[in-house]
């Protein structure tokens, strides 16, 4: 069923056009990578500030508050462009083990967000008296760094797996 859906999605006329475009597909890919870089930098800076590994004059609550909206926008842009890229070659990604690993890690990130958003990210000032993170804050930040590093690694590895012969591209 998922394979049939993948073939159907990638063969919609918009995605056929996008996939075959000499300019549009590379531009979307470049914008996707740029959005990942910006979003990733904000995630790393947020997590490092929660760990207390940033300059002391920059407090974790200030970092979290100032980057909350830009991180959401960055994620939305990266995810939207990623969906466009996926849809152009959905069947190829269906067979790719690293793409599946990336999706699994995204599911873990969603669980991480559900568990730690209210416990840590919405109240870092309470959990970091005098700037010293407690164990829960450190665990949330380290887990976030590991999950996002895994997503980036899996995303990078996707390009190194050859697609099987006989794909259903139009």
C-alpha cells in the first residue's frame, strides 16, 4: 500500500515536472539544505546553552525564548522543501534504509518534544538555578543533540544508497 502510494505521489504531474526541471529541483535542494543549516544551528545553540556550554552572559532561557519562533519557521521551511524533494522520488526513498531510519528518528524527535517541551523547554529558568542545568535538562539537551545528529547523518547517507532497478518514474 505504501509503495503504491509512493508511486502515485511521484507520478503526479507537478512532481514529474519538478523532478525533470533542470533548475527548480536543484534550487529547492539548495534551499532545503540552507534551511537545515539554519535550523540545525539554532537547535545546537539551544541545546548547548541548556548544557551550560555557552558564554555565561547568554542565559539558556533567553536563547530559548529568542530562537523559539525562528526555529519553528526554519523547521517548517526545511520540512516543506523536504516533502517536495521526497515527493519527486518517493518510490526511490521507499526502498532506502537510511530514509526509513530518518523517519524513525523524526518519530523519536516528536516523542522527545512531547515529553520535554513542558518539562524543560517551556521553563528552563526554573530548572537551571544560577545557570547550572539539572540532570533532566542535561538529558533532554543531549538526547536532542543525538537525535538531530542521527537525522542529519541518515539524511546525508540517503544519497549513497542506490535505488533498485525498475522504478516507476514517468
